[in-house]
C-alpha cells in the first residue's frame, strides 16, 4: 500500500489500511484454477471469509484433501465451515453440563506444511495432519494427479504468475499499490480473468492429428470450452437473468 508496515502508526487515522496486505487464496492445483481470493490484512476474519466463499463456490462438498501453511486461523475457519456440532456426554460430575462442541465432519482431511529454515532458506518440509488420520492423508496424496507430497509449490508458482500480470505486486518497485480500493479491484481482475483468458502451458493437450491444444484453468476444470478474450470476459453479465 502507500506506506510500508514499519512506517505505519497505530494512532494515525487511516494507517490501518496501509502497510502489508495479503492475498488469501483458494487454489485448485490440478486445474491451476483460482477458486476464491480475499485481499486484505492477514486476519482470522479474512481467512473465515475465504473458507466460507470456497465452500459456497464448491457446493459445500468436502474436498479429498485441504492443505495450507501453518497460519493458525485456517484450522478454526475450516472447522467452522465444515465441522459439525456434537453434544458432550454427561460425566456425572457436579457442575453445569458442557454444551455442544464443533468436530470435523466425516471425511474432512486437512494437513499443513511445516517449513524448517536455516539462514533464511528452507532446508526441510514436514507434513502435519490436523483433521483426519495420517493414513487418510497419505491415501489422498496417492490418488493426486499432480503431486506425490504436500507442498506449497503450486500456490507459490501462481503468486509469481500473478506478479507478472499485476505490476502492483512486483517486489521492490515504484509500481506498488498506493490505493487500497484500486489494489483490490486489480487483484480480482487479474485473478479471475486468469481463469478464463490465460492459457497455461502445463494444461495443454496434444492431439495426434493437429498438435497441441492450449487450455485455460477454466477449460481444464470443465467450466468453458474455449479461451475467452478479455472483451468477452469483461462484457459477460455478472448476473444471469432468466
């Protein structure tokens, strides 16, 4: 934003909108598809907004495997969105009985990536199971079409692509965002137009008769059958009237 975090003051009006901001991103690595994004401060509220939006966009279905970094609010947000309330059995002891508590729904598997760093470099990556058993996580990885381990490489690669498409996010540049509203608008624009208008090299398919066929993430996910132009994407009605 307009100020770096180190120059922001807690008692200065408006500084709470300045400083570091993040893209909270829900990403499908198999289809390279951006499912949802919430730009803003790295807060539990924004994490909950992202998970709730992801659940809505995917029809409430429980994914084969959900992964993230070790940012703590993800666990609570995922449990809030996909958990179930269960009553605590009475213990027979004195005192008020405990109310219901939130537990993971059946089939919910969630794991995190733990990175060990030395001198600023990642030297080891460990898998930590949060919801579900270790065997369930390993089984989900085994059926994966894109990776044989838990990692953050796909999201990090997409971050590089997004910085290439959005100069406001380039590091150490005079092009950095100075207006939060425009920054958010550009984030939504580049993220979602990427799905429909940006052919991804690793998604192309080869036809023996006529060579390689480029595909966008939306095509790979079965959301469309062609590469959209920006004009088509920008003029497509946001609300379909029936």
